C-alpha cells in the first residue's frame, strides 16, 4: 500500500533522525510483514521497549460501496496487523517490561457514514487494546490506546480537498469542530504518546484516552437560532 512518495518521506525522516532510526517499508496487509518488522528492530537495537501501532488505511466507503474485499483489507491492515505485531514483539516486551500504544480514532464510537469500514476497524482496535491489556498485565506488559480526533496531517489535507473543501480549509474550521480555532497537529499527538510510552505513565494499562478539543461521547451542541 506504500506509494513512492511515502517511501521517500520515510527514508528522509529516518535519515534526519540518524542512527536512532531505521526505515523498513512493507505492506501490513501481508501477514508476514509484522514479524519481519520486529525481527529487524531487535537485530538493529538488541531489544524492544515499545510498539506503537499507528499505521492505518483510511479509505472512504459507505454501506453501499463496502464490498467484501475492501472490508477484509481494511481489517487486515487496521486490526490484524496490530495484533500480529504485538504477537511477534511479545517475547521481547516481556523481557523489557515494555508497552504497546495503539493509535485509534474517534470513529471507533460510531464514525462518519462515508468511513464505514474504517470506523468498524477502529472499534475493533479499541476492543483489542482493552483485551490485550487484561491478558498481558501479569506479564508486566502495558497496553494503552488513543482515540484521536481531527488532526491536520498531509493525507487529511488532501482527503478534504478531494471532498470538495477549498485550499485554505484548515484556516476556516467551524468552532463546532475546533473550539480553539484550529484542528490538532500531529506533533501534539506525538507529545502525548511520549508520556504513555514512558515509565512516567507506569503502571497504568488498559486506558482508552480520547484526544480531541471536546468530549466525544454524549456531546450534543446547543441548537441556537441565527
């Protein structure tokens, strides 16, 4: 699923980080890729302290366009691959008393009508996180989960342009979606991830953390007249 520009971007990021980073491209829909990633990581750094499952296939689909092949591929990338990565990493995580952070989405709770398969996969990922946290707690392996709201990534910008929004759409977000006047930046999610991956968050496990400018569940904005 990687495009040429993604590989170039990944190589550039790894080069910028220097010897602390490696870039290994692979299609997570391939069941053999997760173990390959773990094996290369341990070979390069001699140990494994944490797994962050951030990769996902964000694809537009609704109840009419979600066929079996699309649904299966979304689930293989967004749910099966995180499970296989944890399975492959588990022997090393037990040695280091490491942790897992799964990056989900606010769509796990219901989702947008044009993100059916994606939303279902994020609901499954949230359940996977909670299940693994319970299963692995006696091995001292922590599992926590983010449900992330609207973030201005390069891909999100392009998706919204294809949805018909103007080039300057990030500068004109309605207050209902961004009370602070802007949507979140990837760096803000990364900063939160650092805490949940660090020993400062120990011994907490099994937490589902919603990251947005307003509460997801039960939100019902006041209906006001003009």
